[in-house]
C-alpha cells in the first residue's frame, strides 16, 4: 500500500513547481505535498489498542476517517473538555496539512441520565437544556480556535440506526431483552477487555457493580433502557425507551465512517468502559475490526485529582477564555504532549497568555516592518516541525520550533536583516495552520488583550488615557520625576508604557 501511495504522489504533474525548482524554492504548495509523502511513511502514533507506537497507514489513502467522542451537553464545557477538543483539532489540522482527505466526526450526546437529571432539577425540558448548552459549546469551540468537524451528529437524530444495531446484536446472540431493557452479554464476546487490558474476572472482583438480577453477568451493560415517567422515549421492538450511552457512538461512527475506520479518539477516562463497550458492540455486530488506531489524550488534573464537574474542581472554558483568552487556553493545552497528564492552575493560563502576547508582539512588529507577505516559509523549520508532529503529534516539540522562529524573527529585526523577515514571518503563518497559534491579526489580538487586562484590573480605557496625558504633560514640563512615577504606577497595574516616534503607547506588561 505505501509504495503505491508514494508513486502516486511523486508522479503528480509538476506539483506546482517551475522546472528545476525542487528544493531551493520551498513553495507552500510543494511543502504540503512533500509533507504528505513523508508523513505517509513517517507519521507514528501511539495506539492504545496495542500499547505501541505504530506507523500510521490509512486504510484507504488519501482518505482518513476519524471519530472522536464529543460532550454530553448537560452543562458548560470545562478545561478538561478543552484538552480533547484542542488535541483532536490539531490531529485533524495536521492530517489535512499533510494532504489527507479527512472525514472528522465528533458527536453530541443529547440524551443521557445526566441531561435528564439536570433538566428536572432546572424545571425545564431536556430539549431546552440541550439547546442552551449546544449554543454555549459553539461559543467555547470558537474561543479555542477549533475547526468544525466534517460531521457533528446528535444521538437523538440517529435512534433508528441504534435500534437496528441492537437488533443485529440480539440476532447474533450477543444481546438479550430483560423487561424492556436490552443488555449486551460480555461473556459472548471473548476479546472483551482488549483495549483496557483488563480480564473479565478482574473487572468483577475490582469493580463496584450495581446488583441487577435481570443481568446474566454483572458486567453486562445496557444497550436500550425501558422508558420511565418524565423521560424522553422512542419506540422500539422491545417497547418504548431510549438508547444506552455506548450504543450511540457505535451507531454514529459506523454510519458516517463505515467499519473499520482509521482513528477513534477521546479522553483516557473513556477507555473503560465506554470505548471497550463500543468495540464489543461494533465488532460483535459486524464481525470485523471497529477502528485501527485508538488515540487517547491524558487527563487534566488539579493537584492529584481529575478535573471534574462531579468533584467541583473545574474552570469552564468560558471562564478560562474570559481570564486569559481562548488562544491562551489552546497554547496551555498544546504545551504538554497530549498523552501526558496536564496539571491545571489559573496561573499557568496567565503564563500561556504572556507567552502568546510575546508571539503577537513580534508578529505585529514584523508586519509593521514590512515583512514580505509573498515569501515562502523556511524549509528547514518546516522539516523540523514535521519531525515533531510525526512523533505522535508532539506539539510541545512543535511549539519549540514556533518559539525558535519567533526568537529569530526578533533577532532579524534587531539586526536589520530585512531579507529574513519574509521567510520567518511566513513560517509562523504556516505553522499556525496546524497549531492554531499565532494565526490571527496581531494588532487585533493585542488590542483584545489590552481590553481583557483592563477588565481584570477594574480599569477603564479613560483612566489609562488620562494617566498617559498627565505623563506627557509632565515630560513637556521636564518634570521627569512625575513622569517616572506615573510610569511606575501603571507598571504596577500591569501596564507597560512605551515612548515611540509616533507618540506614547501602552501594552500589557510581560
């Protein structure tokens, strides 16, 4: 498969290059096609299913199918959810940057015990609760700078597919009906536990399983739940009810990606039981592999505990974005390899915001210096970036390439090396298409940062303007002691004053 893919790519007509222009002019289009060829052979990912780092070889190149478990929309998303959103957004972006045609499916669970309980608590319908939280989720995703997936299916829009899948499992002897409920029989699926590396007998001994006499085995799980008063219900051959959580993802993934597909992703907390149960249902029903590569991001923790709504130790995405900006939240997430634990503290968001500010300070300076917008990116740095991302999407290494480029861009401006400005600025622009960092208008971002800082300090723009006017008047009178005192007062409020040929300006102190 790989040699044929290589041949197809290298034989594409001229690849957008002029004659004899193979390496010495690394045009953007050429860089992306070259990346695709190299990545087809070099991208390595950690597969939870095997526990190994493996070469990524799509089933049907250049097409890639990826399913990621989305949120249950009973409340606002928190920074723990943001990690999964940003992680798989970068996977999506990188695969597309490499030339793959990616179908990215991320679902919404819009019927669930938590949704029903929260709606009853609030005295509203589940539909009203879901609608409000879907709107909030869209705001959070935009704040984080995530691209839209190809498909965003809702569970309640796919009940017929779930019913059909459950019936298939019953017909194959892998599921059974009990008083209107339907359960999957784990003992009938011999490889149950292969993803989480757990043995069935150990699960029974170590787990707290509710006693239910209708189950044939304590680890059997619900595919269909019989209706209860006040709950949303749908008709089925086993009576009115609603689907279990696990069957939702199996049905939607198979509908939009077929089976098998390339990548299934989600948080590490979903490995068991959710993803384990998905495998059992899907492979049991269809008799073939469900997904080839299983990618799981590590948890966000506070201290030694998982960030969780049930524990109350969380910050919502909206709160984090209001404090430091959504792009700073994104940078905070990408600064740690996606599989490693990520310990959260508000101060770490502030650190990310300051680092992001330095990036945009440099980009604004480069744009004002007239960096050539048509210059191609630096081929060496693009190669370094590719090597980092090919190493199991190592965004921490990839960010190091970005920050090295920012450092060299500053140096080039300091040393008046104008010919280097364009390629370095173009490199940042290119890397931002994958990382989602540094790709916005720097002047707009820096102005937003200023307004956010003023709000955090309880200051108004008029306050700063008046202080700067007082300082300007003091300087005019050559009262430098007063001018320095005002500068220091502002500095103590996180405001850095700069005197330029165009006048006095201020920015957020780094």
